[in-house]
C-alpha cells in the first residue's frame, strides 16, 4: 500500500480548497467472476436506449434525466423498499450514477475505482483499483462514471489519464495520459462516447490551466482532436483577452456534454475564468462561463453562447444544457435549457449555425444582475462584482443558485426540476498574485472566502418545478436546515427523485404537485443522481449515497455559522437499490 502525502492546511482551508489526501491503490482488477453474455453498446443503442437501461450520464444524449418507466408511480411509491445495498469501501463524495446495461451495473467511486455488480442481486463481478501517484493532491476527489462503448468501459482519472477497461473482466486495455496532473490538470467527469470517440474535458480552473475538450479513439486511445475553450492567437474570440491572460485563463470543461444526434452537435459547458477577480483578466473572456457547440468529428466550434462575461464569482457553467423540443409562443423551439450557477434560468434556441437567446430570469435571489439585454448578456451591478483590494459581497454565494448537480425534465409534465439553493451569499477580497504551477490560484486567500446566510432565512435548499414555456414556477419544496446538493431524476410514473440533503434522506415527490410521497434514510448524504432500470419486469431505483467534496464544504460552512445545522454527516459510499414490496 502507498499513502499520499498530507498537506498542512487548516480545517477551514480544507473545505475551501479541497486538498484531501487518499490511500493509493494498485491498478488492478479483483475478480469474483467475469461477466457472461455482456451486451455490447452500439451507437444505435446510445441514440435510442432501451427504457430498461441507463447507459449515459443522464440516460439519454439530450441530458433530460428522464426515465420512461412507470411501474413505480405516485400511487404505489409509498411501498418502495430497499432490495439490496453494496458498500464501496471508500469515503468522500460519491457522485456517479449507477449505470446499467442489461442486468450489469457499473459504479465508480473516489480513489479511481470501477465496480461491476449484478444489478439483480448486488453481487460483485469485479473491481478495478487505480494506483494514484504519491504526490497527487485532489482538489475534487470524486468521479462521475464510465463511458460505455462496445465491450469496453472508459474512465477519466484524477491523475489526468483516460483508461479503457474490458467490461467483462475489468482488465486494462489501454491507458492514455491526457495532460500533467502536476500542473493542476485532472478529470472527474464521465466520458461522452459518440461513434467510437471517447470525449472528455479537463478540470483545474482554480489552478490556472487553459481548459479544453478532447477526443480519443476508443480502439487504441490515440488523440483525435483537442479544442481549447480559451482561443489562442489568431482564433475567433482571442481579442476578448488581454496580453497573456489567455494562457492561464481557466475555462475548464469538467462535466459531460450533451449531444444532438440529428445535427451531430455536442453542447459542452465551460467553467469560470481564472483567477476569480475580473480585474485580473480584463475583457469578456471567451469562452469561459459559456456553452460551446462542437463538431464531434473534428472538435470545431460551430457557435457558442456566453452566459455571463468576465466571470468574477467562480460561477462555473459546466453543467451542459438540456436539449428539449419546447412549445413556446406558438412555435416549437429546439431549445437549450440551463438553470445556471449564475442564478439565471436560461432558455436558448439551438440552430445549426447559431445559439439564440430566448429568455432568462432569476430562479433564486441575486444582487449581481440588474437585468439581461436583448442579446442575452447580463447587466452587471458593479457594487457586487469582486475587485482587487476591497472585500465585495454578492448573492448567491460562489456555489451559485445551482452548482453542478443536474436538473431534470419530465416529458409527461413538461416541467424542469431544479436543485436550487437560496438565502446563501458570499464574498471575498481580490488580490493579484503570481501563478505557481500545481497550486491554487484563486485571486483571493482561501481563509477570506465565506458563506453567509441571509438574516431571518427559514430555509436553504429548494426543489423547484418550472414551466420553461411560460417562465412560471409551478411548485417548490423547501429544506429548512440543509442545502440541496444532489442531481434530480424524473420518471414517467410522475415522480421526481432526489437526495442532496444533510439529513441523509432519499426522497420521491409528486412531479405535478410537489407533494412529498416517500423518503428513506441512507448511510450518508447523497450527492449523485438517481437512476431507474428494469430487469425481468421489475422496475428498480438506484442511487449512490456518499457525502463529501463541495456538499461537505458547504455543510462545514453552515456549521461554522452556528445556525443550528447538524454537523455530523457520516461519509462512506453505499449503492442503494429499491423496488416495490411484493
């Protein structure tokens, strides 16, 4: 066994900067037995997935997070009960959906593990354990799942490699270095697989990297193309940067993109500019805090929409917009729906050559924006924009109105379900400091950052239901003593499933009314997304419970504020699988 070195930081610095050390494991696969009769994953299956399976990050390329299964519904969800659980043996944040392909479940965990499980019984087939370098410090020690293609799995690692595994055995087939973790590059996302291309995006915006999206050949791991999210000299958008700011400007692309199979266009979210204060990188700073439309064949940028310019608040917009055919104002809009970290609910229109602004409105309270102009550009209130040498407060906090956890869309109700956070504010004093490769480069001192709650606030987390066609909120469920930091899934049974709270509960709501219909206490807090699958006529709901990373850091900040929030949310990963009582 090898043990990672431990940084000497205070507890407060830990939850702000996220330096967490882990025991490293040998990169091997442990066998309980190979998988027999594995179903190869084809492009046709990914484009038209069987209702019984969950093979992509949000089940379908459009990112809607919707299951057409309806055996479990509003009338019987009260009878939902655990049928098996599986302990991963790992602490920290478990953020991956349990993927299911015809009876086989694949889960990933922190510390670079992939576990293959019998989705009927919870029995383990095999487990891959990656050896992580001794000098690796993981700002976000987590993973959000493997990509599936043919008879292989593809893992993006925190030491910045893409690894191909044999789906039947867990054996390593190839291992490709993407960039250098020593310079702050790392990956936590589930790779997006399109027609034999393994497409990933890098993390590291808080360490002064230059973001990118890159594609690799699924057969041998050779790089096919790489598109930087910050344009270099001679490229369109380069003039939105001054001097050499673009070389270290952030724009990480650390969440999985969505895909329009009809126009063959990937929509990929891009993170904040680096360092945080906008004064340190004057200009609009394309393509940070944007969505890019990419050609999957060559990585060419077709078009883009920037959600907000000259980001100064750490408001990543990496959560890719959902692709929805929206009936609005008497016509069908091929829309992109994105409840943003910048507190704006964005409705955009995607066309082959352009992304058009349709509408936008705040879904939580914000003092940063005075409005949105006719082009879709937010109008900044300079009183709430961080600057160098002066402490500036702003609402919402640096975690935004909604962080990376995904919203969902129900094809039955036509509503979008948002895991939102209200009554949080923050602030910091900007400073200009030189970049040191591999070290945090925030543009402020970690100990200067705070999470404040509004005086008299009676809740923090909100599960919201919005009609994107009208811009009206249909219902809202409040969480009095917790943030809501977990992805949402909707089903054809008119249900919405979500975890995300510090009381460790997993919940089901009526998708039409917001009525709480069912809840189950789990071992830890839930950050990942629920999935639904079916085997032999039985519908299951699955989730990974395992608190950590940003949810834990918000929790620690709330405890520090002494507002009666429960301090002890135990860590430890467990896969929970539920079905109706028979």
